[in-house]
C-alpha cells in the first residue's frame, strides 16, 4: 500500500509579499546609502557601507526565488 505523498507546509501569501517589499526596501536603501555617503566619503568607503544592505537583499531574493519555485512545482503549498 502506498503512503500518500506528504506536502510541506507552505508560505502564506501575505508573508511572501511582505518579504518582497522588504527586499525592495533593502535594495533601495543600499542605493540611498551609497549615494548619500558618496557626498561625504570616498567611493570605496561608501561601497563598504552599502554592501551589507545589498547582500542582505540578494540573500532574501534567493530565498524568495526558492520559495516561489517550490510553490510553482507543487512541493510547498501556497496558502
């Protein structure tokens, strides 16, 4: 007798949308920090200040892409 395939619990749409907005805010904040810090500091230092925000946004983009792919394939339920 086959056991029914168990699906992983999914991500709520509200949570996904709020994370996507956070992603947009992180990338926008990275560019704002880079732009304003270039007015006062050298370009290299400005990049160092903006880099953590951009890397956090990139990591969040990877997580959101993985969640969306798993939901599209039907592995994770999209509630």
